[in-house]
C-alpha cells in the first residue's frame, strides 16, 4: 500500500498496526514515516486515532471535483410528471 502515487481506496484504509499511546509518543517520527510509506497508522486502543499524510486527508475531504455540466446531468430531476404546453396554438405572450 504505497501512498506516494495516489489516494487510499476502501481496501487500503485498514491500518497495519495499532500503536500504544506511550509508544507513539516515543516513536512519532517513525509513525509519520510509516503513514507516508505504508498507509494509515492507528494510535490507541480505547480511544483510537488515525495518522495519515495531509495530502491524503485533503483528497478524501474535498473529493474529486466534477465539471458543472456533468454534475447537472447527474442531478437532473427525474420522474417529474410535467405537462408540456402545446406550442402550436396562438397564445398571448406575457
């Protein structure tokens, strides 16, 4: 699970190891290095925390941006029973 080239997918989110808090305090630089090279590092048993690189956090938080046109097509209301007026009649324009 190499994070240098991309983002995490669902199968890569599982941390490899759970660090005790006391051990994590003493080996923080190693935890930071491992989070970059191997993936998320979990610290704590009862109250757990996960260490991931900032760029991975930003990518997950913001997510990929879609073009406006693609978003509009994907989010168009569907199933609406709209009646379309007949345009062939001579009706008064407001």
